[in-house]
C-alpha cells in the first residue's frame, strides 16, 4: 500500500500539486457551475387573456406567454433577468397591450419550464429572443416592426438580438452589463471579495465557455449597440451595485443614437418598473421615436 512520499521535499511537492489542482481545477469548475447554473423557479399556468405557446431555439423548447392587443402598434418582446421568469412581467405586458402593442413574454433557456442546462447571461439567449421574433412573424405581427425590452440578462440578450436588424423599432434595456468578462470580474469582487488580478475568474470563464459552448468575447454589449439602428432607452437602477451607472454609460456612449439614459432613483437591481416615473419615461421615449400609442392606456392597477 502506497503511504505517500517519505521525504520532506516529497511531502511539500505533494501539497503543491494538491493545492494547484484545487485552484486550477476544482474551484474553477465550481465557479463555472455558478455562472452556468439553470434557475427552475415555480411556475403556473397562463393568466387570463394570455396564451401559452412554445418556441424553439437551437433545439430547445422555450415557454412563452402571448397577450394580444386591440391596437396596431409594433409587437413587443419582453425578457426577464437571471433567476426570474415570465410570471414577474405579466403586468408589464398588460400595460403594453393597453397601449396597443401585442406582447410576447419569453422565458429564456434554463429558466422556469424552458429547456436548457446552462445560462450564458444573454449570450446564447439572444437566439431565444430571435425565436420570439420569429413567433411574432408567424402570427403576422411584424408588419410594424418589433420593440425589444429586457432586464439584466434579458437586456443583454435584447441588445445582441437587435444588432444589425432593421425590423427593430426600439430597444429598452434595464441594467445591462458591458461585457461578460468584465461583469464576472466585477461580481467576483462584489459577491466573493475576489481581487481582479486573481486568475481564478479567468480560468472559470474558460471552463464555462467549454462546458456551455459559447464565446465570452462575443458577449459584448458595447460592441452590439454600435450595430443597433433603432432608438435605445437604457435604464440604470439607482441603488444597484451590480450594474452601476458607469457600466451602463459605457453602452450608451457606444450607441450612434437616438438614445436616452434614465436613472431610476433608489430602485434595486431589476426594480425600475415599480418606479412611478417608469411608464412616463417609456412613453416619452416611444413618442420621440415615432411610436405613438394606438390605444388609450388604462390606469395601472
């Protein structure tokens, strides 16, 4: 039976090998799992007036809720953030429908009842947004174009899906990050106190790329907005340390315009839609972009 090294030098070498394996293998695997982990929140059947439909994105079945509208405004695709689901945005969809826009809530891969073993924080999820746009086209609802509205991960997915498209009339992005690597470094420091110089984060990103089959360098919101032709409303959640104003401003500065930045004062991450100024801000932004209301909005419940 092997009893390990018998010399002091051998024991030190064994410890070095062991700790190197932990730092370079085990910990990056654990952190990459945190990066990619799916979120299976409790779900329920569609609310009254909503239709549940299933989309197809890269071989995955995605749950969606569709809400028709009596108006003839551009259809809107609504996209949730990490760890959330479509149930959270039913009231937002109702407000859009009252304004005259058919609304499609897309449950992104790895969330709720949508298929998918990994999440990529908006990178591969851009294909889920494209699947939603295709579904609206199948309903004959793209004649007036489409509005994309997303929060956090959903905002990043919306920005990437909108890049280079001529049928996108407007993009509303709340709390997007600038690029994948930078947000991982920022969150590693914010959540775990890990310094930026520590190679653990970069190694973990490489593990995540290999496991989920994506390119972290391609998840770059700053680069994506340079290719967006539509007006852009960027929203900063004022009390959000995760995607603070300087991060969102980097995206704003890259967009050729027209564009607007709104800071939802005092709101936490993904909380802007609860702010009393949210809908007045969205309404004025849409009006500036020539997207007039086609139905009289009812009071917000």
